[in-house]
C-alpha cells in the first residue's frame, strides 16, 4: 500500500490562499509557505499555465482504448457507486496523465483532457505519478482558480510484473479540512489495488492461451512443436532435437511479424534447416499473441547428433542436460574451461566426469592451510600467496603430464589470480578446469579471468530450476541399504514438498537431507512429508511461476549459458534492455 506524508499547508489553508494571491500578483510570498508548494506554483508559471483556466466548451476527447482502460473499466464501474451521494469524482489517467475514464460530478471540477503539470499545474495525480506513492493536494495548493475549493487524493497504478507506473487513480471532492489522510484515500487505494489485480489476471491469459495451443499441437505425442511469442519459447523434446538455434530465431521473427501482418508470412528457414514448419497463429480477441509451429524433418534420417552425454551425472531436465552437454562439447578441445554456479550445484562432480579416468591434479583454494597439488613435485601451493616462480614451474609440469582442477577460484587472492592470468596468457591451451561460485563482486584480476574464459564457460543451473530431477537424485543419493533391507522410498506428498523447496544449498543440501533421513529415521515404509525438515515440509512462501514464466526463465537461462553468464551480451541476444534482464532475474530468484 502506498503512503503519503502530511502536507504542512493543509493545516493553514486560508493563509495559504492569501499567499497564493500574493504569488500571482508578483508580491513576496511569506517564508512559511512550504517549499514544495511554492516550487509547484513556479513550475506552473514557467509552463505558462493560466491560473484562471476555464472549463472547455465541449467534453474533451478521450484517448483510444488501452490495456489499462480495458482492465480498469469493469473494476471502476463496480467501485464508482461507493463514492456516495456527495459531490465527488473518480477518474483514471494513463502514464502521460491523459484522462481515460471519469465517474461522478462535483461543482468546481471541470472536465479536463489531461492532468499533467504542463496543462493544469500542480495536482495530486502528477505528484503521485512522479513520487510513485499516494499523494494529496488540497485547495490553494493547486495553481488553478477552479480548484481552490477541491481536495484530491491520487494513487499510482503499477504494472503487476515490471512495477512500471501505468497511470493514476484519483478521487476528488470538495475541500476537506483536518489532517491527512483524505477521507476517500482508502477508496482510492482499494480501486488501484483492484485494477492491479485485474491487470495481473489478464497478463496471464495470453500466456495460458499460447500454452493451451502448444498442448493441443503436441497431443501427448513425440511431435516437434514450438510455441513462440517473440519473448518466450516452449519446445517439445522432439523440436529441441530437430530445430537449430537459427531455425528458432527465424520462427521468433515470424511470431513478431505476425502481430502486424494478417495473414502472417510463411517463415523463412535457413537453407540447411533440415526441417519444414507448419504455422498456426494464436489469437485473443482478434489480436495475435504468438505462433505454434509444427516441425517436420525433410529427410528420414536420424536427428542431428548431440554432444556426448555423461551418464554418471544424474538429471534429465532441459537446463541440466544443456549444461552437461555444452560442457562435454567444450571438453573435446584441450583448453581452459570455467564451471560456474551456486554452491552445491555439482561443479566438481561435473569436472571430474569431464576429465575421465586420467589422473587429475587438484588444487582447492578454499582450504585454509597448504593446498596439496596432487602429484606436483613443487610441493604445496598457498591459497593466500601463490608464488610466480613456483607456479610457473608447476604449470609447465602439469600441462605436460595431465589435467589440473582448480576449485573455488573466488577464494584466490588478487595476486594469485594475476599470476594465473599471466600463465594462461603464456599457455592458452593448458588443460585446466576452474570452478567458480559467484557471490561477492570479483576484483579486477578475477574479473579479467572470468572474461577470458567467458567463451568457454558453463553455468550449472541451481536445483530449484531443475526440480524435475529430484526424483532421480533421490535414488542416486540414497545410501545403499543393508542386506535384507528395502531401499529408501518416498510418498508422493514428500516428493512434492522436496520439489517445491528452493534448496539454497542445491544438490549438496539435498544429499545431506537424504543421508540424515536414511540414518536416523525409525519408521518403516516410504518417507512421509511429516518426516522432512521443517523448512522443507512447510513449503516456500513465494508464488509459483506460471508455465510461460517457467518457459521465459528457461529461455533467459539458456541465453545466459550460451554467452558464458555475460548479462550484457545475453540481454542483447534476447532483444531486451540490461535493466529488464536484471529485473526478471530478481523476480525469478524471489
């Protein structure tokens, strides 16, 4: 709920009216006049607003229908009777303060086409839109003569997802005395909240329609189907195998073009696409929301080959498969690679799987004392002070003898990272795997290392983004039962609780929970929800994402992975601003 600060001018309205007359006549204004009110009068004079602005001779034209008006009209028509029999007005403006809708009449409240300060001077709607909170303006605080006996309260209407101000809701009545809040402030707040709720409900409808069209096209079969609206992607497993990134970009261009062309043009796929696309347009109230494309292979040959899988790593979800397969593809060439992700996501396990059965030398920068460098003949490496001469000799030895795994690069000191940067400059083909856990902002040397390896980096998804893998992980993480004992099993309710938990410690945290339950439970049979830890059993407090939000999040994560975690490049590839990308990431993290 938005709030407003009491205006000192409200408690001195009659003297303030005298001060306004002095201002209009060019005489000095008393020092007690609030500075914000005086500044508003000065802006009105600067904009050339006449204080004796009269009523228009005819009703001002309304702007064309807008999504805000479409959502607000039924809400406001239900709320308008609550204004009561007294003289008062309820009105809606857009983000440019153009009046979209009004109800009620009151003496001294002429109809206006807009409420911007450039048109009518100081008013509550302009103040609420600027400060993004409830605002009140009373009597002589206004600049116009016709509003000297008017009190108004305005509340901004915010977009449900982006938080952008879409417009304002205002209730105006005859001048009221006393302290704020305005007697109809609660009505204005309730109206704005109801409109925002309707906007949120309507925002999900296009996504649901696109999802429904996608499900109809798949028909439960292994068909290659893609649903796109220019911002989100829904891909079946068959479409993921069949369609290249170039094909998907061509389909997205078609989805965007379809909004402005009816019928939409046929998609222009690359010559080597290897598939054809049959397009179905998804509409709502005549407006194009997106397209559903059914893809068919041009030949009867098998789908395009995928990078080799790593069977020892559990998980079949799309984010996890993408990360593992990209890492396996990069590992084919003997160059440094960066594995990044939250703690507990499996970076070290993936690194060991990538390196195969060859002897691996490990340096862990997170250890407090000396860091054993495996079979390095130079001895130990200190986390706080890697010496250039020693490490150069070590690098030459392990580059010739076998791969090296450097864990927790974020724990290295700046001098140590500087040494590593210089050595990688001299040995760009070194067989080196580095794990990094983002957290505190990296220093300049570590940032240079991350930038250097951005093209050969893989971001492992957190467990909350691949919750569908939890059932497989439970089987893998459960300890082997004692002879004659049944394996650990779980009730469906317990599994659902595990899938809904955000898992800040990711797979490592899940492994600890499974191990503790296996060691300490006394009951028999499947593990029930009541046996889970309190934080897991009670479930998350945040709202679940819609199917299209899941699809949008998957697209963002895929693009981030493809660009090595670089948010600027990912935003450019997605066609959105960097600020928008940061906002969406914060929304999905919450």
